[in-house]
C-alpha cells in the first residue's frame, strides 16, 4: 500500500524522439500477492512475467482488447505485485498527448487514456522506470495525507471492496468513475 500511496505526486515521463510528455500521478491502485484480482494470482506466465521482476520495472499489459495499462512493480523479485497508474495530471507535452488521443480533454484520466496519451504499449513492458530514458518515474511534489482519498478499487470484479485505490482528492484528472468517490 505504501508504494501506491507514495506514487501520488510523482511524475511519469515518456520521451518519444525529442518530445517529452509527462504528468503528475494523481490516482493509483495496488495489486498484492494473494489478491484474486491481480494478474499474478495464478502465478507467473509469459504475459505477466515483468510483474515478478525487480521493483521499479514497468508491467504493461493489454486489456479489454482495446487499451494498455502501465504498472510499477513494487515487491522483491519473484513476488508478483504492482501498482497500476490510473491517472495523470498532464504537465509537459499536452499537444502530443492530444494528438495521440485525438482529443483536447481527458488526456490521461484513466489507465487506458494515459497509456494512449504517452504512447505506452507492450514494447515498454519490463522497462526499468528508475533507469530508462524513454519511460521513467521522476520526483514530484509530495501529496499531504489530508489530500489523499483511499477507496475500493474500481473496474474489477473480484476483491473490489479492498480500499487499495489512492487518489488526490478532488483532482479534476481522476478517472471518471473515480471522481465521485475521491473525497478526503
């Protein structure tokens, strides 16, 4: 839980050629060992192998036949656990994000939207988010505890009652379904 909470306020940065696109992380969701909603629940596969890697790796997967999602691996190697980055508040490269999304608003307000805006796909699965120069985490402004909402996870069918979703309360960039739930 600590990683999911502490990622709030950090920046996710994507470099495409000479262009930088980045955003402040405003919403996350934790997936832990033994969690029936986790991709790691049934063990390591070729699809989820990065989730069992060392902390700081990106675990990128394709879901619902239409979008990618990016996670930060957060447990020791061999333990399948990660934090889904659910939403970003765009900072740099908004024009590139808008081009990639084909729209001017809701650029990164959901896990699929942020991956589309930053052009994150399975080719970035396993990238070291602490050492890469194409996709990485950067320091941001810490979020005070009074600004953080912890709620049940959304968009899943199993173990959805667990309060493992963290959000910057009231932030306008939260995923749509989360906006009504994220109050401090």
